[in-house]
């Protein structure tokens, strides 16, 4: 029973860590994509001005 409890604790902690890590990397990639979209829109505006 104690082995099962230890396994459950390790599984839950690993799941929480994985969710947190995925959230951080996801937000980082989202910001990166958003900044690239902003540069892309500015390039199109420059082309329209030309």
C-alpha cells in the first residue's frame, strides 16, 4: 500500500511539473509568434507605403 501511495505522489507531482513546464514554454512560444506576427504586419504596411 505504501508503494502505491509513493507511486501516486510521484505521478501527481510529475504531472503538475509537466503542466507547469508546458504552460511556461507555451506562453514563451505564443509571445514569440505574436512578436513575429507584429513584424510581419509592419512589413506589409511598409510595402503598402511604397
